[in-house]
């Protein structure tokens, strides 16, 4: 018996609310931001240090929630299923670009709108402090004389070490035992105890250990030496051909639903551009072993496309067997 | 030296830091007491909250939350048979029977004093031996973690109550639940039945809340008309004689706690299981039989899980590697505040180390203060009519589960596990072994595969490694000894020997 009264009432309230959103300036309430990885991880650290600046610029509160699981599938899926009103953001890392390739999900960042590509982590190939190798060439030489003997730390299919391993194998030959860990942290712990021989790591995770003399940097995944790790040679010294894949690294970005109103997209883009550009955040990124990118619009799309094509083809050329689909089938062009 | 002292006492002398530590500890007790609200979650929320603060203030608050939270889990374990956190699972074994005997106040009092003793001993070990303990922890290779997990499996005999067969079944069930999700090496979905929602696996706190919280609430429906036990609230603070009596045991279980806590792959949950097992094996005449309200069964896990806090800080402060999930979040906080957690932390910023040590000690004193006040009110919880308590517990279970990942699907899972747990209880199964399986299943899977791939997937090499390294050899021998003492082999060997 309540139905006849309630239905028009609900409609009236609903249209009022709609009228409200049309007139008031975005953002007029709290924004929900989902972090695709767990608390304490790199994506979490970046999101939590950037967000206060964005809150300051937008003069609203961003409610951060970690929705980890399934290599980030769970968190991204959640944001894609929310209303496209600009009040649901995703803080994500590089993984979604590989979902279709790995058979994890049928969506990528192509199905969302990129607000900002915040920055990119540098990658270093590290070894224990007492390792007999001083640079990557020496390690490569030993590995080629004794195939399948060295132990490399990994983080599973699609993880950073497996991608770097794939790139190396796309231009040269490296045959090692892969020991899989739950992440960079457990891998470094195993390396400090001498239980693995080397591991490609993000500089954010490994930098302090290398500077503290607990680990040795064999190569950085760049074409030139970097300021924060002088004396560690660029990987191109050992493998000149790998240059075609560079620059490459894990990255972090902010995304919204594709159908978000243009006004909200523009507000978010300019807010994030300003926030990432702030000196305090730039200092954090540098301290964190990352380089700022601060890309949006066309540039961001280009960056994502390039990253996807480099990674997908490197993985395909190294070992097509682990992939669920070829890059060709997915329409990913060769780098 | 004078510098060290001033860092050590910093939190004690600065009124602001003193207050923040106190607030953190008090908040931690309540966060810890609610199943599903975890210390990890609270600490990570605090990162954005304390973004603009001074680093010492932020650290003081987090230390308080951490110490209070680990202790808080025991409150609901004793009063309602619902552990607030995985590290309090064993506390319920003897804590709840005590509350049912009208000794909830005594149980909480004892658990408070023992938590503080464990916490202080853990802090002492951190202060005195951190660099050595960290070096020792690094020696543990994947195969050693595998052996620890195997040793953990043998705890099933301690946890399964009357029927070992049911216990083994439960551990296996837990192990299978723990393996659901993406394979860590190949990223292939495992036991997900094609469901995207299961890709991330089943969070073990969801299983815990379902099996302990919801299942307990359902089971209590059987006793709706039972008059609640009148609680004795006169003897709450345990007499000195009692504390002294349990001191040797609490020192031993604290050492178990701090060592297991310092290992980067294991934390307070596994520490408290080992400690309970240790108490059950070594205490010949407990105050009541274990599982029926033995004080010793309360002393062991409570000292161990709080000592594990000090342990978890060891690799964090000396190497910049987290000892558990909470210290991982605190490392994140240090990075955000512009510090570089790593091997240089103790050299470049020694004040962080001594400040943390002093702060941990302070938080433990606040724990004693807050833990021993308000017990009278708390123990009345047991006297609340079931008709009020059961719906309240279910609401807390739902809220707690939802807050883990803000995922409604996990709430359904929790309820499903509640129903499963209810039937298992009806048929005399224990919940402890299932949680044991959920914790150890993934650890066994991960470490076995790491150990195997380290030796090039060669089984012979793997078995050789288990006895060829001193540390692995010790662990292997312990396993063999435990097996011999638990199985019919022991009486058989004894008979043979006595015949000769």
C-alpha cells in the first residue's frame, strides 16, 4: 500500500538529486579512491603520499580503500562497476595492461579514462653483496657456461622479474632457475641470506640495500647511469640490443570510468597534474627510487600503448607458452 | 651513550608523545577486539591521517595501535569464544572455558599481565640482540620455512581435541581453502571454478570470522535458555605468587614469540600456536586440563603474540625488511616521511631505533593500565542475554568482514563459513585445525616450491639439503623427534628397549 506514495516521492527526490549534480560544481562531496594493491606496497605508498595534495587542490576528501587481490583485477573490476560520475577513482599499477595476455581478465586500461600517469619506477638487477659478479656481463657469461644453475628471484608470471627475464631472452640467452616469492620484500630477504643469486627489483625496494652495502647492483634497466646509483652500469653495456625495449619500468596511475562527464575528467586531470608537480611530491618520488612522468591525455595513451606493446612482445618472444593469447590476436602492435 | 638514553626516554618525557602513545594503545585494544578490524588496516589508515605530522608523533601512535591491537584480540576470545585476531585463536581454547566458569575477570587480568610481560621481554630482546637476531633470521632458507610449516602441521594433535582423525580432516580442509586463488608461480586460477571473485583467494580473516564468530553465534542458539554464569569480579589482578609461578613458562613462550616474530615469513599467529603447543607438552600438571580452562593455556599464547611484536621490529629496524604486515605498513610510513628504511637506518638515524624501543616499553605500560581497568564492565558481557548478544555478534561479524576489502562477496563467504562451522561444531570438529590449515597451506605450497626450484627441481638434492645444512638439520631432527613422541612408535621403541 506504500508503493503508490513512495514511487513518485522517490522520483522527486531522485530528480532533485540529479538537478543538484547538474548545477553544483564538481566535486561537491567525498571521492572514493580504490587502491588496487594492499597496504604498505608501492602503489599504496604512492597513492597515500599523493592524495593529501589532491585533497588540498580539490578541497574535498578522498576516501582511500585498498582492494587487493588477483593481481589487481578485483580493485579495477570494482571501480569499473561503479557509477561513472567522477566520484570513483582507481589507483593502479602496470598489471592491467597484461590481463588479456595472461588470461586474467578481458579488460585493460583502454576500458578506462586515464587521469594521470604519475611516475615510473626504475629497475635494478641486484645480487648479494658477496656475489662473485660485479656487473651483469659477468653474470651472463657464467650463466651461459653453466645453464640452469644460477637462482633468480621472481614474483610469478607477469611480475617485474619475469618481464625483465623475458626482455633479456628476447635479445640474448639466459637460462636460470626461477625461485618465486610473494613480492620484492620476501625476495630481498632471501637474497640477503644468500638463498638466491640475483633478482631484477624495483629501485624503490632495493635502493637502500644497495646504498647500504647489503646488496650489489649489477645493472640498471636504463641506457645511462642514474644519479641515485652511481657506478652501477646501465644494462645496455652488457646487452646493447635491449635498448629497443627502453625506457621501461613499473608505473602508477590514476584512472576513472570511461563514461565520466568531461567536466569531471578535466577537473581531475588538472588537479592531479598540479599535485604530481608539487615539489614535496617530486621529492618523495625521487626518494622512492622513481621518476615523475605526470602524463595525461594523448601523452598518457601513448605511454600506455608503448608499455603494453614492449612488454607483451618481449614476453611472447621469450616464452609464448605461458601466455593465454598472443599479442597479435589481441591486436597489440610490435614495438 | 647519553644520546641513546635521551632517544630512549623521548616518548616518556614529551607530553605530546606520551598522550599519542596512550591514545594509540587504547584505540588499539578496541580495534583488536573487533574481529575483522585489523591492526594492519588501522596503521595504513593512519598513514594518510598523519601525513603532515612530525614523524615521531606518527610512529608513537602506530606503536600504540600495534601493541594494543595484538592484545585486544584476546578480549573477545575469552568473553565470547571469538578471537579478535588470528593471533588470539589459541587464547580462546582455555580463555572461554574460564569465562564460562565465572572467571572472565581473572582470565582477562592474567592475559593482560602476561601480554605485558611478553611485550616487555620482546622489547628487551629487540634492544639487546636486534642485529644478531636479524642475521639469524636471514639464515632461514625457503627449505627451513618449509620445515617450520611441516612442524606446524604436527600441531594438529594439540589442537584437535578428542578426535585426531577429525583434526587431520580439518587441517586438510583448511589447507584447500588456503590454496584457492591464483597460483603464485604461473598465475593460473586454482580451485576458483571459473569465478573472478575467487581469483584473489579467500582472505583467511574471512574464514576466521565465519568459523569462530558467526558459527559460534549460531551454535549459541542451542543455549538460548541457559542462565548466564554469574561472573566473579573480585579477584581480577593476578596475585604476584601466581605471576611468579608462571614466569618460567612465560619466559620460554616469549622467546618462541620473539624468534618466530623476527622471521620475515611468520608472525604472531604462528608464534601463539607454537607457544600453546609448547605449554601443552611441557606443563605436566596444569591448573585444569588444557582446553577446559588451564591458566597455562592462556599464559602461553598471550606472552608469545605480544613478544612477537618486538620480534617483528627486528628485521624492520635493522634491515628495512618487514617482519609482518603491520611493520610493512610502518616502513611505508617511514618512506612517506622522507626516511630511508634499510640497512643504513640504524646508522644514519639511530634515534628511530631507540625511540621505538622506548616507545614499545611505554606502550606496554599503558597496556597494563588500560588492560586492568574496566575489566568489571567487560566481564559483564558474558552475562548479557543471548537474545541480545547473538544478533550483536552477527552484526560485528558482517561489519568486520566488509571492512577488510570493502567486498560484499566476502561477507557472503563469511556467512557460508559460519554455516559450515556450525555443522562441523555439531559433529564434534574443532575450528582450530581448520585455521591452522588455512595459515599453513599457502606457506607449505610457497616454501616447498621455492625450495624445489632452488635446487633445480631435483628431489634428491632437496632431501639432501634438508640434512646437509646445520639449521635445516636441527629442524628436521625436531620434526623426527616430535613424530616419534606422538605416534605409536614411541611405546614400541620403549618396549623393545626394555626387553633388552
